[in-house]
């Protein structure tokens, strides 16, 4: 990682920091490894740790893949989280109409209809976690 030279009481030491995590560092001093503890306030990182909430079983059951579903299922292009659903069963949709909004890779993606049709069923609810290829909405 980083190399330093220290002079203590006239003696020179070559120090290399090998690993640094929270308040513990692994250093090499003149070829010998040491684990040292730093006595200072641990700074919080600016990068958040993302923890995905577990999906309740009731939400998981609504996400399903069908072998022989409707004539045109709308599937998830990427793994993500459903934010908003803009249609309901029975709605008429036009090609290019936004059906739902999902978050994937820290971006909001607007999922559009690829054809004119009628919404047969909506297979997800807001807050659902989906995988790539999961059926979101079925059109007829």
C-alpha cells in the first residue's frame, strides 16, 4: 500500500502498510510483520454499504416465470427493484407507453410496452425485487 521511513532515536525504520481496516493495521517493519491498533476515532466512509431487504414470501410468490404464458409477456431487462406500476389489469396500452418504473444499477428505468394491447395481469408489486427475465406484466 504505502511505504514510509521513520527515524526514532537515531534508528531508521522502513515501514510498509500492508492492510488497513477500521482501527487495525498490518504493517511490515524492516521485514517483520506486525498487527497494530490505532487509538483514534474511526472515520466513517462516504460510500454507503448497500443491504438489500429480504423479500417477504407473499411478494416472492407473485414473481413467476411461465413456460406458456400470454402472447406477450413484458420481462425485466435487468435485476432490480420495482418502484412504481403505472397500469392495472384491463388497461389498454399503446406501443411505447410506460408500464412501470424499476430501479436497476442505481438508475430508474422506465419499462415500455413493445406493442399495443390490453394488460392481462401484473405479476409484481412496488417493492418487489426481480431478476433478469422475470415476467413483470402480461399483455394480450
